[in-house]
């Protein structure tokens, strides 16, 4: 970073803390989405299969629609941010959209099914776009040497913040009788509290000084910016740094799409296969958060000490084991054992790939790099979610979609295997 971007050590420390708090704040969305929101949608809003399909299918396809919307919007937002050096502004706008989706979810009654689905989609899209600009600012905040470490600290903070926010939201929900609310009202109040958490802890990022210029040349419009960058990746000669970056980017797209789909469907699987109630699902997610926190830090340490490839091999291998074992899970204690194993590699693979993209992205193109990463992630997740819902509807087995996830993860590893 240049001196005019962060003129003092105090500003540098504040920028790092503000960046870490972005993960702390946004993880509230993630934990509440896969517990209280999925329960609200499947057990209350669509409990009677009101749209002619099972509630689990509605949930899977709602996530697929959100992923598709993100895939359309993200690249244009990223290219605009690179041209205008507006990563920080775009980050705050996206955060407001995501939290606004939760506000809309809190305001709409369960009978307003279309509004509920639209609110879930808006919250997901805002979260997705905010993650693009959180990643694009990483290298500026961390510098050359601390990217893996800061990325891991961010994910670790996210697991802690997500767990605390989920506990608070759950306490609010369980107090619905004392507050004079029904079950749906208690959940809607919990969604409003989650939105407030997300916004409040994102405020430091709105005032931090880490969004300086990059000095790179840019195209005249977002469309041309995006097209020129994609063309440069496609035409890069074999053995070049750009070609390596393109391979890592492609592998990360497939791997993260697989991981995000697996996480989202894990909660649905627990609800449908084992009929877990709300408190049991919350306890399961809190277990994952508690184990994932040290797991993310450990993978960050391993990546810094031994290199990203050994850390990537560990993370990918762990995910293969998780997806294979998920097919054979047939009891609650096995589900909890699988959750612990998943947690050990959950934050690690996300943190590792975020740091790798941040370090390999061409100067001045961090926005479109993370934008393309998000697009590819959502498109691969869109396909996986459709396959998951379709296979479930065809076979009646919620675990049948795991086959598609294993194949997708294997292709991702083949592309990223030369990561250094």
C-alpha cells in the first residue's frame, strides 16, 4: 500500500480490523440462513407444498435462483469497481442490499410466499457481491506477506461472529412467547436482529482508509473491462503467470461452488433425513462453527509455512472424504461426526482459495478477478443445486446429489493441483 492510502500504522491496524470485521459481520447471514431461515421456509412458509413441489425442492431452487442472479450482476459490479476504484463503495452498497433482504424477510408474513423467496434471493445476492469486494481488498490490506494469515484470521473471526449472532438470534426466537409473538413472528424478529448485526459490524469498513488507487489502465466501460480481462486469461500462453492464474481461478470456481452447495444442502438434509428440530439444527451448526475456527487458522498457518499446495491437498482430500461419507450417514451421531470432519476443512479451503486469488490477480484487476470467481462459483453452484433438487425429486433420496458434487470437486482439484 502507498503512504497516501494508509498514512500511519494506526490507520493500517484499523483497516485490518475493519476488514476482519467484514467476515465477522457477514457470517451472521450464513449461520442464520442455514438454520433459522431454511427452517422457516421449509417448516412454515412451504410446509404444505403450496407450489406443488416439496419444500426442500423450493429451497434448493431458491438458492439456485440466487446463484444465477449473482452470476449476472457480479461481473458488472466488479468491472465498475475496478474502473472507478470503487471497491469500498460497492462493498457497502452490497452489504446494505443483503441486510435489506433480511429486513424484507422480517417484514413479510409467511403467507406472502413470493416475497419470502424474493427476500432470500436478495439477501443471498447482497452477500455474494459483498464477498467479492471483501476479497478484492484483501491484498491491499494485508500486503504481500500476510495475505494467507489475514484471510485465515478473517474466516476464523467469521466463525466466531457467526456463532455468536446465531445464539443471539436463537435466544430472540425462543423468547417469542414472552414477547407476545407466535413462532413465525419470533423468527421474523430474529431475522431483523441479524440484519442489524450485519450492518453494525460493517460500519468500520465504511470509514476505514483502505480503498486507494492502483494506477492501472482500464477500459472505457464495465463491459469492455470485463471482456478485455476475460480475453487476456483465455489467450494467455502456456506456462505464463496469467495462465496459471486462469487455472487456479477455474479450479477455485468449481471447488467453492461445490462447497457452498454442500453447506446449504447439509442443513436441508439434516431437516429432511433426520427430522431435526430447530434447536438441534442450531446446536449442530454451532458445533461446526466451533471446530471450523481453529481449522481455518491451522490451514492458514500450514499455507504460510509449507506453501499453498500442501494445504490445498489437505483441504480437497478432506472434502472428498466428507462427500463420500455423507452418502452412508444414517444416524444422528454419524451426522454430528460428519459435521466435525466437515468443519475441519470448511474454512481452510475457502480461506486458502481467497488468498491464492488475491495474490495471483493481475494488478488493478482484483475486482474483476474476484467477480469472475464469484460468477463461476455461483454458476457451478447453480448447476449443482439444480442437480441436487432434481435428483431428490426423481429418486426421493436427499443424498443422491452428492455424486454431482464429488465430480465437480475432482475437476476443481485437477485444475488447481499445480498451485504453489
